[in-house]
């Protein structure tokens, strides 16, 4: 699926999503796009006028960066254990 098509679908459907549920719906859209190899830069440029998607993308990137740091720490802990 192209990111442009996803933008068009989101633009049409988001009005049917309750305002309180939009953040979670936007997070799902971002997650699906990322899982389908759409780059964060492409999402950002395509959805540049949609605040819900931009917030969801920012949140996703922060969470993803945090997970990488945790994974790196776990790897270092394992290496230290191997030395003993």
C-alpha cells in the first residue's frame, strides 16, 4: 500500500473515529505503515497536515529509540556475564 493511499483512507475515515479514540487509531496507522516498510520521513511528509499522525509518529519514534537503548544495554549485560 502506498503512503499516499493510506493518507487518503485515513483522511476519509478519521471523522468516523471518536475524538478520544483518534490518538490510538493514528498510532495504529503509523505502526502499520512502519511495519510495511514505509519510512518515517515518508510518513512525515505525506501526513504533514495531520496533527494526529504527526503526534503518533513522534511517539512511535521515541518508543522505538528507547527500545533500541534497552536492547543495547541487554547485550552488554550478556557480554559481561560471559566473561565470568
